[in-house]
C-alpha cells in the first residue's frame, strides 16, 4: 500500500525542515519509504536549480516516490520534465475529458503518456467516472486510474473495510 501526501512547492523549499518531517513520520509510524509518495502540483513555480527540486532529489534518494499531480492544467512546462526527479505523472481530469470528447484529445493523452514512459515515469489518470473513459485510457496506454468509477469519497471505517477486502499481492 502506498500512501500519497500532498506537498506545496513552498514546503519543499524549506528543505531541511521538510525532510526532517518526512523522516520523523516514517520512523514514528513505521512506514517504509517505498510506501510513501509525495504529490506536488505547482510545478510552474519550480525550475531547474530550485531548492524544491533538490528536496525532491533527496526524497527519492530516501526511497520516497514523487508524483506531479494535476498534470495538464495551468502552465505545466513539459520542457522541465526531464529535470524533475519524478516517478509518476497524474493526468488531470480535464485531459481525460478532452480525450473522451475528441480524437485530438485522445492523441494528446497518448503522446503525453508515451513521453512519460520514455522518461521512466508511470502515468495515472484522474477523474475516471465510467467504462467508456476507462476503455479510452487503456487504448491510449494508460493503465493506472482513479475516480468515482472505482470509489467515491468515504469515511475511514468504510475505507478500511474496502482495504481489508482487497486481495493481497506478494512482492
């Protein structure tokens, strides 16, 4: 099980404090670094040489994975992708809708997914609500998805019941 935690660029720029908080949480809760993923959104504020990027490198060196959340919204600079230490791109729901509504949108999804794969990144599509969207994303090469098709927001107790009902995988 991987737990994803959102972090802002501002938090990442306080490198020593952020890394200390992560290290303390991993130790306190007995979590392996490989089971923690930090999600960031405001990549427009980051560029090569930014302290936030250094923090991401330090997280990955610890075994923590990094995801760019809401990719495809705002002013995501694709040219910076090779400079970011990122394991996963989370495609925003707007890209899913664009892919569903036009052949060009689907080709954009496919092309962005291929780019991510060539950069050794996984891709997850957000906002999947139905079988049609799921089939379109699979056809575009995207295997990881989240959205109301799979589960709606739920109380902690319902989530724990759902989690316990899942088959266990062996790694």
